[in-house]
């Protein structure tokens, strides 16, 4: 009986897995419509009172995305006021969805990484993540890896899609 050899484990391929860099922490989405009359009308006095009475400490060390789930026209200062309350507790506050939040986190993180160990190597940009890694993070990672890499593929070693190969 022939011995089974794991060619992937023995290959020179370098795996770049964005999931490894996923910032740990609780992500919370705050919906402004909860403080609007019937979810649509902002009355400044009532809005300010509701924010003043809200327990902001529950967002301690959270990553927070602020959005409005209804089609209400909300003045820009409303999100700013919410942010001013959150700033003492939250690790980061963004305007938008949880996807926008993860995008912002990766856009801060990826420029700080050292990519030098990927120079002149074939790379697999690992897909199929269990965490919500935004597509924009893959695009940004590719832009940092491509100037260095010998080649880049996307996916898993068993079914990778070629993306880039350095010319001779």
C-alpha cells in the first residue's frame, strides 16, 4: 500500500488568511429609529432626552455601527450626538452597517501588516472564512500582496482560482 502524501502541506505555497487578522471584540449595531417617533420623526428635545437616559455603558469595548433602519431623513447631527455618548465606551464607532464596521476595521489593520515574508512566493489568499470578512478586505489584501508575490490564487489549496502571476 502506497503512503498518502499531503502535497499541499509540503508545498511552498504561503497562505494569507484574513480570518487570522479578524479583530476580536463584540460588534453592535445601533438603530437610530428606536429614538424616533414611530421610527420616522426626530423631535430634538425628546431625542436628546432619550439619549441622555440610555445606558451607554453597555457598549463598553464594543465596535459599534450606527444606522437608521427606516427611510427616515435624519439630520447628520443625530449620529454625531450618539457618537459623542458612545465615545467614552466604544472601541470604535462608524456610520453604517456591521459590514461597514468590519470594512473600516480591516482598512485600519491591513496597511499596518508586514508583507515582506510573502516576497517572491506563491500565495493563496484563503477564502471560505467562518468570520464575516468583507470582500473589500480581500481586495485591499491583494493590492498589498501583488507587488511582492510570485503568484496569487484565491480559495483553498485544493480548488484555488488563479488571480495573478508575475511576468518574467
